[in-house]
């Protein structure tokens, strides 16, 4: 009775009333805490990485857009410089002095044609050009001008850089740049200067802003303090006005980034200055639009974790009320039975699984002594039956093959082979069929191995064997038929698979308080992974796909000698497979609980 209660874990009365409940809640908290911490860290890393990549991407794209605009401005300036030195342009500046009417007409036509060709190079960046002759006081352009030559107009705009102004007549604002090269001094009006005027509409920049916006998530515009901004076609005007008001108060450097709160939301504002224009390209990216899914995922995760935690605590409460309390009641009843009080009865308030358990407990308390005796008797009978079953397993194919050999040798009139096979077979089965004794000296097992190996040697002349066991080991008693399955395995799966001569070596002795027997063959052997897998299978339950010979032998050794005995497999020095059988010498003190290592 005491052993059964101890096996069930009933040793002493539980200490704390809510110990299991507290442990379960603590376990739930411990399980959730690292998950929350790991997710929080991962979310923060993701948030910062995405923010950094967003800033880098926005700055890179805005820099590329600024470079495109500067490239087109540079093309216009290069053309203005080249055009100022064009022979037709030079002729135009002196036509009234020495040219006739036909020459003036041809020259004007050639100049306008060149300006029209240059203006139509690209559809997304149409440009306007005008040629002012200070000497002739005339203007030629590739567009319809609203006025004639004006000296004041030239002197007012000859600043040497691009200027931004209203074109009037309901047209969009334009950017202007004037170039003159008078005696090597650019921008100086000498009275006979030739001035090239290059201009483009703000719509050019707006078109490029539209293209930029179509490929990104921002809302770009061109900004120059004091001038009206150039917005993209689909710009959020309220947002742009709010941002411009902020920029007027807190201006950005030409190339900079900062986060601005507008209308209750955070925006990433990126600024890149142009190399030729005084203004800045501004890109406004709503952080909530890009980082919103990350924040939503984070909040959803925390909400899910909170709900799971509440459900876990609720489950632990239900478990405590419906499981722990009945278990405590059952444990108290077992403690009373342990003390010899078999009159104890348990009653359940609810009709559930524990009510059935309590009823069975009540029945058990009436017949406990009878059940204990039956359990121990059954265990003894089960162990005896297992040993006899393992001992009685014999491969019938071995007998059929031996009888077939005898028939063949008799037909060939080889009486000596028939006699030798019959003698060894008779001795082999005389020993294997004796079931009255479960153990035998190792010396008798050696004689059985000699009979078995002589039989195999008669059947296969390539097989050779050597047995070298010490006298102390030969006197040890072992379960009958313990070594023969191992040797049979070496013959069938070892030397039989080799086309060269096969050798079986059986060696052993007493080593460090253990009996050790090693069976080696020179067959193909196994890989290191296969050896490890085979060693692990010995401690597992027998399955259909596993061979039963080695497993049965292992179980018999453990049944007979205890857990410090067993089988180990590995490579043999002979080049094939090694099986090592080991068990503790009976009567030796159990100082070392670890099994001896296999020798290879």
C-alpha cells in the first residue's frame, strides 16, 4: 500500500492552499513576459529601421528630382552661352549697320529656327528664348512677346542668376535668366551688347513634381520665402499652407529634414536646395501613413496578449475550482487510506469526471488490500512471461536452411559434411530448447556459439571465427541465448554481405567491475549517424519497423542485470560492426551510476 501511494505522488499534505493556482498564474506571466519583451524590442527596431529608411529614401528621391531640374537649367544656360556666340546671333546685333533687308530677314529666320529647335528638345520641359540686340534695339524670340525692346527691362533683370516673376496676362509665373558677354565681362551692358534671355514656366516644375509624387508617398512643392509656392497638381492646399506658415517661422536649411506636427499628425519634411534656383524643393510625407500599419500591428498584438492573459487567468481559476480542489480532496483521502483508514468516502458536489473518480475511489478503499496483492502477483507473472517469451524466439529459417544443407550434402555423398552438420545442429537445438533453466554459465553459451558458427562455416566456407574469453568471464552466469542473436546478426548482416573472407571475433573479460563481451565482424559496417540511431532505438519502445533480435536481447539483459547493463554499437577495429555487451559483476558495489563507455 505504501509503495502504491508513493508511486502516485502522495507523500505529504500540501503546504499552501493556493499553491497550484499561484504557480499557474506565475507560469502564465512568465510565458507572456518574454514574448511581450521580444515583440516590443522587435517592433522598436522595425519602427526605427523603417523611419531611417524612409528619411533616407525621401532625401535621395528629392535630391534626384533637384538634380533633374538643375540638369535642365544647366542645358538652358549652356545653350544661352553657345547661342550668344552663334554667327547668326552676332550678325543680328549688327544688321542695321551693314545688312540689307534680305539679310536681316534671313538672319532673323535662322535665329528663330534654332531657338524653336532647342525649345522643343523635351516635351516635359518647354523653354523660351529671346535675343536682345542693344545696338539694334530689337528682340527676336520663339514665343509671342507682349512688348518691344526695353533698355529698362534688361538693366532691371541683369542679375546674373535665375529670377522668379509673374508673366502677367493670366499666364503662370516664369523663371528668367539673362546672359551677355561683353568684352569678357558677363552681365555688363555696354550699349552694343547682345543679351540672351532664357526662361521657363513654373508649370515645368509642377509637371516634375507631379511625376515625383506619382512614384512616392509624399506631397512635394517648390518653396521660396516671399514668393508664392509652386504646388503639384493634386496637392493638399491646406496642408501646404500650414507647412509654409511653419517654414516662414522656422525655416529649414537648404538640405535638411525634420518632423513637424501639422493638424494633429506627424509629417516628415525633407528639403533640398537647387544649385541654380534660390528656392527649395520640399517633400511632406505623412508618417502615420507609412508607419501606421506597424503601430496598428503593435496595438493589435498588445490587445491580443492582454485578452490571452485574461483568458489564461480565467482558465487557471476554473482549473483551480474544478480540478485542484477535487484533486486536493482526493489526496487527503489517499493520505487517510495510507494511514490505514479504509472507511474514508469522498462526495462530489457536481456531476462531472471527478464524481466518477470519487465513486471508484470509494470502491477501491473497500478492496485495496486485494488489489495490492493482485498487482504484485501480476507483475511477477508478467516479468516471468516476458523472459520466457524472449527466450523462446527462434528463427525457423535457420532450421530450414540447415536441413536443406544436409539434403544437398547427402545427395552429393558427402557423409562427413552431413555428420558434422547434423551433430552441430543437434547440439544447437538441444541447448536452445531447454526451457527449465533461465540462466546458464557463459561456458555453455560459448559451446552453443561454437555449434552455431561451425554450422555457418559449413554453409559458407568463407566464414572464420575466433573466441577469446577469460576464464573469470566464462564462469559468469547469464540468461540463456543472450549472445547467440548478436553473433547471428554479425553473420547475416556483417560477413555475409562481404565478398571477401569473413571473420567473427568474440572477445571479453572483466573490466572495472563490469563483464564486457565484444562481438566484431569485418563486414561493411554503418555510418556514424546510423550507429547513433541504433543506440537510441534500444531505449525506445519496440515498433513494427524495428528489428526485434537486438532489441529483445537488450531487454533481457536489462531485466536480468538492471539499468547499469545493456548493449552499445559502433565501428569495429576489424573494419566492420562491433556490438558490446556489458553488465555489472554481481556483488560489486554500485559506486558509479554511469554505464561504461564503449571501446572502439
